[in-house]
């Protein structure tokens, strides 16, 4: 098994965790109307769920589509998590928290960083294999 496949599988697993978390939060927001911060008329968790789903799908696509779909999903995840983490740190109480009290924007930021690293390693390995 080559490194590219291993890191695509790891990327799939991390994106699945994020999609599950975003989906759970979206369902909670749908029922309560108060689980997620709003981005205009759209709950942020809806956008996060769709973005994680795009990253998840990207892992199953050929290399020529992988990069475009991956970054289309990854960019909103990273941006929302980064801004949310900053706001939560300096303003307070902007991100939903999990059952342990950990703000989910911190978790999402960690997942976004992991996904970026895994995708970079997978792409780099793939490029090196095709050069030789």
C-alpha cells in the first residue's frame, strides 16, 4: 500500500469525524434553533457539515478532481474554525461546546489542520510517484 492511499484513508476518517460532528450539531440546531451561530440567515453548522461532506467525497475522487473539491470544502471549515476560535478566545462564548465544555470551533480547527497535512502528504507522494 502506498503512502498516498494511507493518507487518503486518514483524511477520509478525519473528514468523517467532522461530518458526523457537523451533522449532529446541524440536527440539534434544526430542532432547537439555537445550537449554532448564524451567518446571516444560515446556521454556521449547516455550512460546516456540507464542507466536511465535500472533503469526504474528495477522498474518493481521482487526483484531477480531488484538489478542487478538497479545497472547496476545506477553506470554509478552516476559515470558520479559525475565526470562531479567535472570537471564542478573545470575546467569549461564540462557539457551541461539546459535552465536556470544549468549544467545537477548537476541535474543528484541529481537524482542519490535520486534513490539510494529510492531503498535502497524499498529494506530494502522488506527485513523486508519477515523476519517477
